[in-house]
C-alpha cells in the first residue's frame, strides 16, 4: 500500500485530469440531453480543436490559454454549421441515422487530419505551464492547476447561463417539449444548432487546457471519447451534475488505478466502475428514471 | 388596440392537412376586434389542424390567413408569435423540467420581453396558484394548474389574439366553470379569443359568434345565441 502522501497526490492528480474529462463530457451530455444525439464525432472534433490550439501556438505563437476564447468560439461556429448543414439535416429522430452521420463524420475528420497533418504526434512546449506549484505536501504542474480551475469555472459559467439566460432556458425547454417551444416563438432548429455548438465549444476549451500537457495526433480524440462516454453513462445520460461527478470520479479512479495496479492495468478501474454502475444503477448516478 | 369591429383574423379558402391527406377543405373564418369566437366540432373535424396552421406549426396547402392585415399563411411560428397570435395548445405543452416562473418567462421569449416583470405580476394576480408555485417544476403541477400555466404563458406574450385549444379538457367541472369565467374576464379586458372547444353549451354562453367545423368545412356559423337555439346543432352536439 502506498503512503498517504502518494495516495493524496494520486487523488489530486485524478481530480485535475477529471476536470478536463468533465468539460468533454458536459459537451457530450448537453448534446445528448437536448438533441437526443449520441455524438460519435465528439473525439474527432476534440482532436481538431487540439490541432487548432497546436497550430496557433506553433505557427502564430499564441499561448494556448490566451487562445481559449478563440478556439472555443471557432469550435462553436463549426458545431453550429455542422449541425445546420449535416447532423441536423440527416439525423433527425432516427437512431440509425444519428449513428451513421456522427460516426461517418468522425471517420471523415480523422482521415482528413491524417492526410493534412500526417500521423505524427505533436506537442507544444509551454514553459510557464510546466512549472510546479506547491500545494501543502504536493507539487503539481501549473498546467494541471490551470486546467482544473478553468474547467470548473467554464462549467459553472455554463450552468449559470443555462439557468438564467433566455437562450439557456430555451435550450432546456426544447429538450423535452419542442411543440410547446415552437408555440412561444422559439426557433427550435436554431436552438438545436446553438446547443450542438456549445457542446463543441466545450471541446475547444478542453483542447486548450489539454495541449500544454498532452500530445495531439489524428487518433488522440479516441482516448478521450471513450472516457467521455463512460463518464456520461456513469453520471446519467443528459445530466449536467452527472457529467461533473462522473468526470471527477473517472479521473480519480484512473489515477488511483494507475497507482495501485500500474499503468498497464490502471485503465481497468474505469471499466470496472462502469460495469458496476450499469449493474447497480443503470440510469447512472444522476440519471432520471424514465 | 384595434377599434371594435376591425378584422383581426381573416381565413379564406384554407386547405390543409398532413402529407397527401386533406383535412381542411376550404375553411372561411373571421374574427373581429373584441370578440370571443367559438370554434366547435367533434373529434376529427379538423379543429387542431386549423389551429396548427394558424400558428404556423404546419403550412397550409392553399388559401389565405390574414392576421391584423398581414398575410401569415405558411409563415414560421416565430413570425406569427411575433405578430401577436399566440396559440395555447391542446395538452398544455408546458416545459416539464422548467419551473413555473421559467415557463412564464419563456412565454415572453419572442414577444413582450420588455414588459416581462409587469406581466409576471399580472399573470400571478390572474392565477394566484401559479404565483404560489413559481419555483416548482411545471411537470409536478396538476392538470388544471398546467392548463393555467399554459394560458399564463400565452398571456406573457401580450397576444393580440389568443387561440385556446380545448382549455377545459380534463378539468373538473368546477375548474371548467372557472376557465370559462376567466375567458370572459380576459375578453372584457380587450383580448380577442378563438375558443376551440367540445364543450358546446358553455362555449356558446361566453362567445359572441361561433363556427361549427364538420368534416373539414364550416357547417354552421353565426351569433352564438342563435347557434345555441339551432335545432341541427342541438341534435348533433347536445343530443337533444
């Protein structure tokens, strides 16, 4: 058994990693909760956003944290257009269409990335992000601390906006009652596209928080999308607090699993937790019973 | 406010339906300022089809719908709501996960936003129950309360014409009484109402005029008091 300090470090590291999972999962769960679309293109779009962050740094020297609003904004626009032009147009209602469209989209994006950026992994070296910060007995790289704080702040801002703004209320309204929404003059297709856009904007933000400590290659979205799907199922499909709790839980489980079982077996903890939740509480931790 | 008697809604030769099925075969209907007009008809006569075409949920096949002089046939619901035609649908269609207050706020999503705070107070004074339950999720309300909420949400958009689609459906007799009294009060304050109902006697009691829809066409129309005495209507709807 490792010492308390090491366990504590494992938990803190897990929470830091979990914060970014939360961000990725919030986007996924928002898109599912509002549009009933399981977005299989999520990982590929995250990878695109990571490349955007990479190129902004490597070619234009833009700090990834400074790039966050730009990448998130660009991701929102891309998501909005993708929904209006492709996903919404073909996916409407039918599960098999949704699968084909979003999975197809991900294959196209992955291969375009492979063609344009080659399969090499790229990293950026953000010196200030590598500096260690002291937290009591712990030392954490600054990148992780920033990622943790920023992801939480973004989730809080998004939650507040969803609760207070008219557009946020409209998003929650169309999730359950489209006809009623139309009758109060809500442009339902626009709100759908905005929801998809916000889901993708979360990926843009996550990409900027990830890049200082992670690498990007055309396949790097996959690792995250699997974790994100697990997170969302764990927390309850479509549930905002579920994505939050699920993301942190997965981060900690992964980190402690790696600590106790070694890097190779560490990931098994995620699958075990996943199976347990499915067995004991199939709606997820915060899922609504339907 | 339009002067009394000025046309608010003019429907001419409206043909509409679903896919290849024509439900409305040339409907003419008119509503003037200050009026409550009842639209009566049995299930399947085309009442809901008419409403959904008036509010832009469906596009009519042919014909004209003029609202306050503006052609709105085939316009999207966003534009129709913006013009002030608000449809309170059958089945209430409230937002179940949102609170009562949020439901009401969204009633002024497209129209009446500037006067939101004032209208919230007004709706709470019309329906004290909604004021009491402002923070409760709409899905947890009783059927009658949801109906109040649906109407309250409609009023938040400051309608020039309110379409009430089967507002008495599923309500207890006492609540039905209240509902009709409310429609009368709203009208006394100047609101035009198109009241779509199966509840013939009470609708005719508060309406100025009425139309009877049968098999997708207007079978009878005239002042409500006259229709209430019409032998054909009494036979087919009242079993007398």
